[in-house]
C-alpha cells in the first residue's frame, strides 16, 4: 500500500482549515497549533491518506473533535491557572497522554498498512467478511500464491454464497491453471447470480471451447449476443473469441460459420447506429483480425473519409496495402500519416522501408535517420541503416548501426546475425562467432547462423565445434555440400 498523494494534499488543506477556524474562534495559538498537529497525525488521517478504507465520517468527526478540543482546552487552561499546582500537573499529564495516544495509534496504523498482505490479513482476521476475504485472496493471487488465493476465495464464497467477486476469483484461478471443467462450473454460478454480466458468458464460452465442447461454446456466445444485441464491445469480444478458436482449431467449420454471422450482424449494427469514424475503425480492425483483408480496407477507408487524420486507420490501411505489394498506395498513406502526425516515428520508418524496397537508398536512409531523431530507441531503424550500409559496402558503418540495434533491442536475433556476417567479411572471426552465438541463443532455430558457426570454427581449426554446429544445422534441415562433409570426416571421433 502507498500514500495517496491527492488525499494527502486534501488532508493538508483540511488541517490548514482547522487551524484558521480555531484561530477565528479566538483560540490562543499554542492550543490551535497543538490541536492541528494532532489532527494532522491522527488515526483517521491515516485511514484517509493510506487507504484502502475511506472513512469520511470518521475523518469529519476527527476534524470537529480536534477543533472543539482546541477551544475547550484553551478555556479549561484559563480556569486551571487559579487552581492548585497538582491539578495543573494532572492536566499536562492528560495532554501528554492524549498526544502519545494519537502518535502511537497512528504509527501502529501506518505499520499495519505497510503492504497489502499485512493489512488484509489483519482485516480478514478481525472482520472475516466476504469483501475482506476477497481482498486477501486478490493479494495472494497478485503475489503468485495461487493455493492461498483459492483458499480465501472459497472462504469468501462460504461467507457470502451470493458473492460474484469470489466466484470470479475462483474462475480466474481455474483459467490460469487450465482447469476448464472447474472454470465452467464457476462461470455458470456467476451467470446464475448475475445474468447480465458479459464477462461471465465470455469466460464460460472460452472454457467450453478449451475443453473441446464447441457446440456449447457457440451456444454461450450466441446467448451473449442475444442478451446484448446493440453492444459493439460485446460483438467485438465475441468475434475475437471466434478468431482465437479458429486459430487453435482451423478445421472446425462451426466457429468459422458463426464468426461470419457475427461479423454480418455487427456490420448491420453499424448501419443502424449511424457509425462514426471510430466505429468503422473497430469494424475494420475486426475484419483484419479474422483475415478479411478487403473488408478491412473498405472500412478503414470509410473511417478516413469521415476523419482524414485518423492515425491508426492511416497506419493500418497503409500496412495492408504494403503487404499486398501496392507500394504506391501504401506510400501515399504513410506520407499522409506523417503530414498529420509529424511526431509519429513509425510512419517515417515505414516510408524508409518502402523506399529501400524500391531501391531509393538515399531517401530510405533519410527517413530512417528521421525515425531515430524522433525515437532514439528504434532498434528497427538502426537495423535498416545497418543493412543499407552493408549493401553499400560501408562495413564500418554497418557494424556501428548493427551494434546500436542490439544495444536498444538485445533480443534482435537478425541484427546479431547480420553483425556476424559483417565481422566475418572483415575477417574478425572471433567477433563473428560471438555474434552468431548470440543469434542462436535468441533463436535456436536459426539454421544459417549454425552453418556460419561451423564454417568459422573449421577455419579456426576448432574441428569438434565445426562438427557440432554442422549437426545442429542439419537437424534444422540444412543439406551440407559433400566436399565440406568430406573435409570434416577425418576429425570425427
């Protein structure tokens, strides 16, 4: 748990207000200051600032209490000035005890709230309500302790059999552990308690799908669409669920059929609701997700007709044209994109890629450099600059750019591979081998890197490594030349 800055600022303002009100009531400054200080560090202030409980009524009572305390103590102190010394000592002792009590309870409360697990363990032990048990279970799940999370979600469900949140937690754990049969039961329980919750239907449909019950999965998704016939987000979620189902089981024609029906219904919904640019964008995105290239292009175009500077529509439509090989249309769209959004680095990157593909290296370099100017962490821009330099035989420049590419993106296997090729061209075999080894560490199926490792190891007279790397390449489908195999034969054990 952490201090909430907005609540802290609000508490400071309330403390200042208390001080001014106390002074306005003609309370002497020492008592006004003292009461304000005690209010500032009081336990209700800890509740407010450190959360998670927001006991506003208790905080308001504390404000009134310390204001009255300041005024009453001031008046009582005037009365005590004419009393015996012993009574005045008792008064100061009472003031000290009150101050220490406020300080000690505040410190204790802050210590209790030092982290979520400590606080919710205390709260669930003191008040074992369903809400507190759910919070404790949530905390254990966040910490990765799934068995304890399940225990407290189950206890929350026992404390309140109608607690939707408890069953949602149990269903989520079942999903994480791929226990789809158990997940089905929990989602069905949630639906029985809250028949209008879309997330439960989506979870139940997904559980049916994962357990191989395609018919029940489709029935669940259809039921959800019947419940929310005009909800775009529900349609999008169902279509995406069908897309995942088709990707996992491409031979299942039922999912394909139902996805097409949902897409048609969604398109009709767009016509009924007089869609805006963002709605056409969403429709295009969905078609793109399920492989409907032509439909996606049509709806991205509609979105741009309504909003010509729509960044993501421009970017996605340009990508579709580029993938289809229509570089001219893609280039026009990317140029529109950077015209409307001159700080969008990826737009310049793609213009550079198209220019490079069309053989205009000078223009490509210009746009890759522009990309880096806007985004110094663009590993892809450095990689492309390295490739351009390598193709122009500027090997020193290629090394520089490839090294920068792997510096900003240490998982770029191709950058390491190309860097190895350049080092090999420079006869820096040690550096080349190191780069190829990093390539295969990132991508163990990089056949060409294993081949080059074998060749360089052979040149370095490290014949056992040459044989080992060749065998790795052959396992990936490499057909080695007969002459090379013959040259290695004497060194096989």
